[in-house]
């Protein structure tokens, strides 16, 4: 965004105060100022101070700063006044309002990234999508993949510049900071092999952000959006994919909404209904009555498609030993895991139990 966007507001403020007022960008460069001689100066030493202020007015080394509104933790622009008294703080606060208005007007009129942000955040009416797309020359009817990238340690932010470097074409791809820590990637897809391309793009992002061979992020994938109006739905799906994956696919770092299976259904159920289901399934004894060795046996039995011989081989036990354990489970729970219907019921119950535990509910 050019400093000219803010300069008109700067000149208006200049007429009402004797203080020097201006704007710096996220790297500390003065891009607009009532003192034209300061434009182009670089003040990187102030960037960290402004970031820590979290949008509040802050004074430092004889100047007053206040970050303009943005989408992420890291500010893009900040207003400044060349003094640090109470009057300067008031002038800076007023100037911020004016600069935010100029910034918003520019973004709504000219910035494609802001347009896409408004779509995925449901901040634009459906009818306006067509009009704005035409004004900004954004093709509304091409296939786009929607990805949400989230740091496993949610207190840390994603390095947007890394993701942006992977998708440098800002005419077709959008890398957006959304919320406190998420990065959304809207990637224009080819007409064929959409499913494979979704996985390839997600893998590229995850590998680029991996540190020392250890994954640091999880990538959620929504369904392919064939029209701009579908982006918000796909974005929500990508978010859900991450949330469901945290519960049921903890070892996966790339999670596709379309592959969530029954976990997606369970995640959307009221917790009271889940508790009732567990009570109905385990009438004899609660699921907690099963020890860890028994639960491990059950998981291995499911992994081997209810095949007794194969499961016994994988567990390094005699077939009769496994049969004995399955009989014990039947006595405790009333469910015979060798029967397909009972196995399905038990599998779903384990997933429901896991979901409730993730919500801090003991059932």
C-alpha cells in the first residue's frame, strides 16, 4: 500500500495541530508524514515496541505510536507523533481513526487480498461478491483450494513470508493472516487432478515450515471451491478439519475435511447426546473398566480388520490367548468384537469417549 493513501489524512491533521504526524509500515519505514523530510527514514528499533503494545498507544524514545487495525498479531502500519506528552497521545489516537478509514477505503476499492479475506470471514454480502470481483478483475468461477495453516503450539504465529514465497503469484493465490495465529491459503487449482493437487499443496506448505525434521504446523484442507461464494464454506471446513484432527488423528499433520469420516459426525454432536450413547452401550460396566492392555488389544484387533489370526501374530500371542481376551471383553461390555455390528458399535464408542475427553468431560 502506497504512503499516498495516508498523505491526504496527514495533511488534514497538519492543519489542526502543531505536532508532526505520520505513518510507518511494519518494517519501521516512514511512508507518510507531515514533515516531508522524514519520509523514507527507517526506524526498525520501534517495531518490536509497537507490536508488544497490542494496538494501544505507546511512547518510546520521544515519540508516540499506535498500530492501525489489521488481521494478525503483527501490525502492518502504525501512526506516530513526534512527541510523547499527553497531547501527542490524543493526537495519535485521533490520527489512527483517520488513517484506519483511509486504509479501509483503499482495501475495499483496490486490494484483492482484503476482498478474499472479507469473503472467507463472511464480511461481504453475496450480491456484492459479483460486483467486487468484476471491479477487481477476479475470476469468480475457477476452482480454488482452501487451506488453513496453524502452528501446533498455538501461541506461536506462522511465518507468512515462507508460505508467500511458495505461492508468489498474488494475482491468483492469496496468503492471508486470519485471526490470532492462522494463515489461510487460497490457491487456484488446475482443472484436473484436484484431489491430488490439494494434498501436494498441503504437503509443500507443511514441509517448508518443518524445522529440524519435526513438523511444526498442521494443515487443514477444505473442499474445492468452484466459485468465490464457496470460499467461506471451504474455509470453515478447513478449520473443522484441524479441530477434528486434534481429537481423532493426532499423528497426522495434513487433514482433509473430506476424509474425516465418522469423526466429523461425532464432533458435531451435542456432548449430552454423546454421554447418553456411552451409557446405553456400556450398560454392564463403563469403558474405564477396561485396562490399558485390553484397550491395546482392541485397537490392534481393529487395525487388522477383525482378523483373529493376524491380530494374534501382530501381538506375538497365541490365537487362543487372543480369543480368551475377546471373551473377557464380551463379558465386561456385552459386546462381541468378532461380530461386525458389535465391533462398529464399540469403535464408535471409543471415538465418542475420546471426543468427550478432549472436551474435558469424563464419561
